[in-house]
C-alpha cells in the first residue's frame, strides 16, 4: 500500500497500539505519540513520508487547542489572575535568560549561541501543559488558571523574540538597533489595531453571529473551528503567530452563553488532532548532533527542571500565594517548548548559530518534556514529600490567596462538608441544606465558588488536597466529609490531609467507576455513592412502583 491514506492508516494503528502499551504501563499517551513520531520518522524507520499532511493536521490541532483555552478565559478571569500571571511570566523569563546565559557561557559556548539557547530555555509548552492539566481536571483550579496566564505571557514573548532576532538579519553596524526600533513600533500599532478590532467584534458582531449559528449544534461546531483556524491564519499574516490568533478567537467567544457547548463538542476533535502534533514533534527531533551534547544538556535540563519552578514559587510566594499553589504552578514551567526548537532552528536559518545549538536544545527538550510530564502527573505525591522544605516560599500571611477566598464566617456550624462542587457536589450541598442539614462546600474553582456564594450558600474557596488549608475549615464539629473529587489521587491526598488535621468523623465518597470504588473502600471510606448506579436504581424503583400502581388500579 502506498499513498498518504495508507500511511495515515498505518500511523493511526501504530499510535493505537503504542498508546495501549503506555496506558498499560501507567504512562501518559502523549509520550507514546512522541516516541511513535521518532520511530516512524526519518531518524529511525522512515515509514511515513506524508510530512506535509501531518504538519497541516498538527497546526490545526494546535489552533483548536489554543482556541479552547481562550474559550475558557473570560474578562472576569483576566482581572483576577492578570497581575500574578504577568509578574510571574516576566519574572521567570528574566531569571531564566540571565542565569541560563551565564551557564551556557560557562560551558564554553559563544555569545550568540548563549543568547539563542538561553531564550529558548524560557519557553514552556502551552500545548502539553494545558493537555496535562485538562486530563487531571485542574485547568479550572487556581494554580491551573495562573499557569495558563503566565504560559500565555510566554507565548507572546516567543513572538517578540522571533521578531527581534529576525530584525538582525543582514544588518550592519548600528542597523540592528534601527530595525529593532522599527519592529517595536510595528508590533505596537498592530497590537493596538488588533485590540480595537477585537473590542468591536466582541461588543457588537460576535454575539449575534454566534446566536444565529447556535440554532444548529453541528453548525455551531463548524463555526467554532472555522473561527479559530481563520483567526490563527490572520494572526500569522499580521506578524503575531497562529497560536496567538487562535487563542484570541476563543477569547472573543468566552463571554457568550454558548462557550460550554462549543468546548464540549471540541474536546474529541482536539484530542484527535493533537495526536498529529505530538507525532510531528517526535519526527522532527534531530538526533544527528546529540552525542557531544549530553553533559551540557543534562546541566541545562537540571536548571530548567529545578530553577524555573523555584523562581515561580518565589514570585508567587512574595505576591501572597500559598506554597502549594506556587509549587503546582511552578511545575508547569519545568520544561522547554516545541517553540524553543523552532526558535533555535530559525537562528540557524538566519546564519546566527550552528547546528550544535539545535542539537543541544533538542536534547534538553526531550529530557525536560519527558520528566516534567511525570512531575505534573504525580504533583501531589511530590508536593507531600517536599512540603516541609517549601515553607521558605510562603509568607506567614498569604494575603492574596486569602483575600481571593472570601470565606464564610469561621464559626459557621457544619455537620457536613462537601468537597468538589461540580454538578453532583453542588446539587448535594443544596439538597442537604434544604433538608435542614448544616452543610458547607469547598471547591478550588474561584468562579464556581463565587456563583454559589451569590446564591447565599456557605462555600469555601481552597484546595482540599492542601493540609494547611484544611486547618481553616470547621472540621471540629463536622460529622461527615463527602468527597466528589473525580480522581483517586485527589481523594487519597484529601484523606491524608484529613488525618493530619485530626478529623474524627466519617467520610463518604462519590465514585465514577468500580476501580475508583474499590480504591475508596480499601482506604476505609465508610460510604460510597455511585451517581450512575444510584440514579438507575432510583429510576427503576419509581418506574416499578408506577407500573404496579397502574396494574392494581380498577
């Protein structure tokens, strides 16, 4: 079999088999896709030649992902996390560039190599981080929102860096400065025009257009993808980037009442298209110059894996956030990005640096992306081990996070505390209070907390996995704690935190499947609720009652 269609069929089959093996080994499938890209690419087997088609699907996948990120980021959210995202993003950029530049010079590289590689070390992969946070259902948490905020700052910095280095092409003495000034002025007026255009669209055009499209769910999906890809192309044409354009497309629709419907329908398409992005990334890794770069790559990888999270924790701690929030957000910058490789490759094209710098950057990318993926996936166990040494990154009074919590009165009586206020948890809280039970809720999504507080419900903002936060809850007189956290790791962390807080009441858990239920039972949780089984049992009981009642009627 020959041709792109046969190659795609082979590629999808290999991805399915490799993904099944990695899931069996409890490893993330995105690493499986990168490995598949390496194996089928020109570096190993060279099985796939449809590189242009794969690259196109990868670009569409990136656009859809960034569109979905922008879709969840409304103006209210920007006001809440804007200052910390900007301060953390810029602080991490400055720290990594300065220290990284010094390390690379100490390794014997020339100044231009040091500039390019140091800048490349500052960029973290928004695509991979958002995918991991989404899989862990932490995208709406406080640290998830802050992380997305400063990752967007990094993405904008990528554009500025590429434009700045491109301005050095072919300039003589003093010419670079003139070109950089021209680039700065050009970027400034384009940002102003883009901002004004976006304001007009969001205020007067898009609400009516989206309402018209929403008459058909299929049409709404097509419009969402079309709008995201169109603005991605427009963003690239305007000198920004496809990623920035796609993000702005999603952001422009974030205030419409249809954003949840669009996001839900995009999820499956996004995951499918991103498969090609990870394959494309693996296929483009350059292994030809890696042999002599192992030791420098290990040194720089250690710097990225340790130094970047430390500076994020330091900045967030200074700004008044708890150590756990800073730690979880900091882990998201413990890697370099696919943009890093693109940026260094651009330097080779411009004649500024040689292929050795690209080999070094590629190896650092492979090491940090792989290791940081596991650091994020197992962030809670890692935090529990390191927590005693992280107090230096937290103020005695984490004022900003406390102010954001807007907690109910501390003496508020509580017979039941519900952790996790999604559809099930929030409904459970409402019904318990309607039944006269003194129940309070806890959630780490600030928007969900504010919405429930606006309804007059006693809801705490905070992370149930944080033992320090649990000390502020009215656990002393609580008879029941109910957790509706969707993942067993989160429930395990909550149980550990409850034990540290000397909670003596009973615990109930909401489970999604049998494996989750078995883990909860083995952990000693007294009562298990399965929403699907319970709902089916209740529906069957009511239906049977109605049928018998009609049969007995004369």
